[in-house]
């Protein structure tokens, strides 16, 4: 998009596009909203750069009581034993019965 350079060799149209692009890219940073300066009559801060104030302690449990349909666990682990050691052994199912063989009677 080279235009005709002026007598001194400067392309004013190209320079205008460059300046416009830079303004679009960096304009919001230059004119963006900044935080207002801290007020000097705030006696609690003292003007120091100390740590922020701690949040207030929680007022109590945020969740309600357990639901009435909640069931407790079958096993509680309170020592070094594994869960598999604490659960009762599962009963095994019997295997399928063998299919009886046909017995041929006669000579055919």
C-alpha cells in the first residue's frame, strides 16, 4: 500500500496508518480507567504498605444438617487395615450345571 512519497522521501499515508494502528493497539492502555488514589484521611491504614486485612472468621456451618435420606457408610476405617479386610467376603455364585448328554438307544 505504498503511496507516492513526498519530496523529502516520507510516505505520509503510510505513517498515518502506522500511527492509527498504534493508537488502536495501545490507546486503551493509555486512557483506561485507573484506580483512584487512596484517601489520606483513612486512619486505619496509616499509609504503610503492610499486609491486607484478614477476612472475618466464618459465622458457622454454611451447609445445613445432613439430609434425612443419607445413609452412613457400611464400614468405617479408623486404623491401618484395608477396606477389603473390613468388608465381609462376597458369596460366590454357583457355576452353570452341565448339560446332560443324550444317550442313544438302539442300533440306528
